[in-house]
């Protein structure tokens, strides 16, 4: 868990990540608030708040007496939202800085095409 962000948001993001990576498919059940609470050793009300956020966002829905399930189209919705966030958090600042340095889009594109991660995190 990340100490800097509310736990309920972290719970919601973990479920979202499982939907995005396919670990939890659309129309499949999501863990119950009690299961989430036990796994993360948190209050069930905190887990319920994270689940409620996903319901509000239309990512999951409740089947009365059965549990919570991933909504149809949830993965596409989450991917679109993450792409938009990626654009705002990474691409926009990258291109803003590139413009300040006089680098055009073609040059930045070439840099990205040839970029390789450093070995051993060095």
C-alpha cells in the first residue's frame, strides 16, 4: 500500500488494474468487501468505499444477493481513462519541455523509437 494516498482509492485502483490486465474479465465477480478487507487487513468500510467508487464510475455493478461484477465495457472505459491520464501526465509535459528545447515532434519520436532502458537501473 502507498502511504501517501487514501487506502480506498488504492483498493479501487488495484481492481481497475486487474480489469485492465485481464485478471478479472468483464461480467466476472470481483472480490467482496470482506475479502478485500481481510486480504489488506483494513476495515471493511474502507474496502466498501473503494468498491463504491467503482460502482459510481460504472466499472462494476451489484447483482442483488450474488455480489459485485465487472460491467460490460469496463475495460475499454478504463483503458480510455488511463490513456487520457497518460497523455496529461507524461506526453504533454514531455512535449512542452521538448518545445522549450527547440526539439520538434519528429526528433522526439526518433528519440522514443531508439530509447532503451538502462541495464540494472543504472
